[in-house]
C-alpha cells in the first residue's frame, strides 16, 4: 500500500486522524491568536504569512501520491468549476442579506465588523473605491482560498477521511474551519475592548460550517481541490463586494 507522507515524516506519523489533529493544532491555534492580535493592532501581515504556511503544508508533508490523494489533480468535471463559483457567490450574498436583516450596520453584523479592517475612507471617490475593491478582491480570491482549501479540504480532510471516512472528516474539517473564523468575527475588538457577541458568533460560526461543507462538496463533485478553491474564491469575492458596495 502506498503511503501519502514523505519518507522523512513516516518516522513520526501515519497518515490518519492523529496527523490531521496535529496539523490543526500547529496551524489553527497560532492562526487564531495571530488574527486576534491583527484585529487589535490593524497589522495583518502575519495573517498572510500563516496562509502561505497553510498552502505549502501539503507540499512539505506529502509525496506526489499523497498530493494526488488530497485532490491536487486535474478536475474530472469542469462544469462543476462553474457551479462551484456560483455556489460560493450565492452563499456570500445570502449571508449579507441575513446580516443586514438581523443587525443592519452595527458591529454585530459580521460583514460590517470584517469590513472595518479594510479601512475604506468615508469620502472616497468612486474611481478610487473601484481600484481599492479590485485590489482587495484579487487578494481575497487568491491567498485565503488557496491556503485554506489546500489545508482544510486538502491535507486535513484527507488525513481524517482515511481513518473515519469522508462524511465524518468533512464535519471535522468544517468544524475546525468555523471555529478558527471566530477570530475573524465573534470575539471582536471594539472601542479598545474585547467582546464575545454570543448570538452573532453562533450564526457566523454555523454559516462558516455550512459554507465549508459546500467547499468540500465542490471538491467532491469537481474531482479536484480546484473546485473548493474556486467556490471559496467566489465566496470571498461576494463578501468583499457586499462590504464595498452594499453596506450602508
């Protein structure tokens, strides 16, 4: 039986749920802390660094066979790449509508809180706003989708799936994904103090869990991790558009 791990790592790990848990601990715990610090200091440079680490994890730990097993391969269904994009985009707008319905323009609205980190000037000119949006959209569609999907729907999911099966693995990687995003919204830094917004946090975390399941569904239907990356990229595009153009 072929082994997914590079020969060096086989001395320490088997490709199973214990390895997946190890990855979550060494990546997600530091990331949670880094994002919280970034929200307080408004310095997000290290968040980009942790995304890069997440993206290279499969190439660091896995051999060619392992990378293929986690979905780094050509799609089997190119039509599902289009569906993946539409699914991610639709979910982002539905999440905007839910936040607007429940919380309007308050910081209990997840998009409002996340949007404050973009530092969009109040009196910005339309052309300057468009340029800023394009820059933020390109960044948001590349770094976190690639880093998070190679990590969560790729190496983490597959390591759990080998021990527990795809359904349980999807629940676990989606749960880890949703919990890590409490650092982005839920545990918030407002008026120089930390607050836990209990009900908005629950809604946001549940939404992140559901969209994570959709990311995995896109990977499964397309036959490639590219499906989940595209779905995630589309979700981020929709979220950034909502923050720039739909929030009051």
